[in-house]
C-alpha cells in the first residue's frame, strides 16, 4: 500500500524536481501540497505548485495556500521561482483547496502519513503549536557548521528561525542538511535525460551556481543541486539516507548549533544509486 505523503513547499527549482519525484513514484500517494513563502513570495509559490501539478498530470492533488513572508531567493530561482519558465507550464483547472495548512494537516494526517517540509518551516511550526503531531516529518534544511545564506545559516531555517526552533525542539524531525545535499549534484547528463520541461526550469539556477563558483574560486561539476529531491527520496524509500542522532538546537540566526534536542540527521547516501533512481522516475 502506498504511503500517504504531504509536501510543504516553496517552488522553487529544486522543489519542482522533488514534487515531480513524488508525483511519479508509486511507493507514495501524494495527498497534498501546502505552500509557504520562501524562494519567492507566497502568491508565486502557490501558483507554481498548481502549474507543476498540472504539468505532471496530477490535478487530483490539492494545493493548500499557507504562510506568507518575504521571498528571498529570486536571484537563484528567477523572479517567478522557476527560472523564468513558470508561464510555460499549463494552467491548473483546480482552485486552491483553502488557506489553512494547520486544518489540512489535522484533517488529513494518519499514523502512516509522511510530511516532507522543503521550504521555510512556518506552516509546520504553526501546526505544531496548534497541537498537530506529525508521525514522520522529514525536513530539508540547516547545515552542520555550514550555511548558504549566511556563513552559518541555510536558507529555509534562516527565513524563519523561530519556526525552525519550534520544529527542532518539538517536532521530532529528520533533518536533511546542506552537508549531504551539496554533495548531490544533478549533472548535465542527468538533466539531459529527465523530463525536458523540468530541465528547462533550471537555467537561472545553473547560472547562479556557476557565478557562485567563479566568485569563490571553487570547482564543482556542472549541474544543479537537488536539495529538496534528496529529502523527498527518503520519504519515498525509507533508508535511502543514512541517519545519525545529533544533539542540536537553532540559534536566532537560523543556524544549527549543538544543543540538548536529540535529532536524526541524514549524513550519507549512495548518490550514484539515488541519482539513477531519480533519473528513472523523472524521465518521460
């Protein structure tokens, strides 16, 4: 029986790959998307979620509009969040299914449901504070001594540090950090073999990464980082990522620091095998 999955998301190029991976994996039943501000503002992340589902032929999946805030990664993902390609995706005939993720979680979660949170954690924290208990919560975010927005803070946690604190302290999450996801590079061969519509979304993202490498005199295989898809892969096939328990907390900047809260952290994966899995599921 397929595992029920909800993705809390701020699409976002790597979110698009994560959503597509879930939508095309029979191991999970994608029962909903909840949207949050992040890579761009809430109106755009919600529109992008609807359009992505339409492209994937999954207009059966409801989209619940969530928490607003300041979108802060247009330089990475493009002004529309999808590399300038959002309007090339089809319109979704289905309207949003409300604007209350907490109610949606409360009404939809079963003991078997997995929630993959791949944007800022505002929706998740509000639900926890309202008494919602997540049976299995997988979070893409944070970095152990590593950031991508500041030297110490990863974007999703930096965007709402208070929410990240609530999730770390009370949500019993599995954290999929930058330390792992930055080693998972979807190279140009991968992008040539997957759904060309998805691949076309990556232009702004690839240009940003190339510029970042040049500015920092770093060397990286050409391609994109699929942070969010790595986290969603663990929701689809548990055990894809090797986990270890760390004592952690979140400071006011949104940086992961040592602390008393025992948190499972993804440390390793077999990237060649995971890459092949993603390529097979994302091809058309």
